[in-house]
């Protein structure tokens, strides 16, 4: 049991606010007052149970459809075999009957009936090929969908790798720039220290060479 405002209770019960008030007036719903607000007691929906029942129904429907497809193919094959046997028996009976007959007319009738049987066999074979082709098309469609999904996944992985590599290059360039800046600052600091030392009389010759910074020479003013 869950307490909620009238509007939320109407949404949960799938009815209007007026209907909720009518059910409250009829004593079908419990209410309580929280300050100036009226709350209604509503049975909490069993979401997990509904999901489980829905999943079970979908699985059962899928299994039923598969069984129906298998039963349909088996029935078509069984009908084909039965019709083929019946056609062969009929052809055999007609053949025996025609062999006992005399005259070209009987022989011509036999040939016509044999052609009819062959036509029926060809049509039955064509029907079986159509069934096999439909099944092959379904498998091919599923394979195309799977290949498309794998291709999209591969593209996303390749793009992610490219972005990571580019970020690594940017990080490396930034680190080099920071290192160069630090080196330049260090050199400038050493030169400044040398100049300050020279100005305070720490100089033995007209030219002061920085021992800490090779190649940097300060001229006497």
C-alpha cells in the first residue's frame, strides 16, 4: 500500500481525478490528510511480476512460433510425399490399364497422364525449393544484421583508439612545451644570478662567464 496525492493516484490507477474523488466518496479508497493535502492509499503495482510475466509470455510466443514454423514445414513435406506416392500409384494403375488396352488412343492417353504426373512433380519440387529459399533469405537477413552490428562496433572502437592516440600526442606536445619553458626559465634565472654576482664585485676579469650556464657571457658595462 502506497500513499500518494490525488493526481498521482489517478495516474497510477489509470483514471481521472473526478473518478478518484467518486471512489473516495463511495468508500472504495482510503484517504488521509497531510497538512492541506489529501493523500490516497493505492496498491503498489507489482512491476517485477509484470516484467516476469511479460518476458514469459514473449518467450512462450516465440517458442510457439518456432514450433508452428517447424510443424508447417513438416506438414508441407508430408503432404508432398503423400501426394507424390498417390501420383505414382495412380500413374502405375493407369499404366497397367493402358498396357492392357489396344490402340494408339490409349497410348496417347497414357502419355498425357504421365506428362501430368511429371508436371505435378515439377511443381512440388519448385514449392520445396521456394520454402528452402525463404529459409535461406531469413538466415541471410540475420547474418547481414549481425555483420552490420559488428562493423559499427569496429568503427566505434577504431574512432576511440584514434581519439586516444591524438590525446596522447597532444599530452606529449604539452609536456615538451612545459619542459622547454622550464629550461628557458632556469637558464634565465642562472643568467640573472650571474649578473647579480658580477654587479656585487664577484668578477675576476672584464668578462663574466656563467659557470652554471655554458655559452652565456655578460659584458662589463
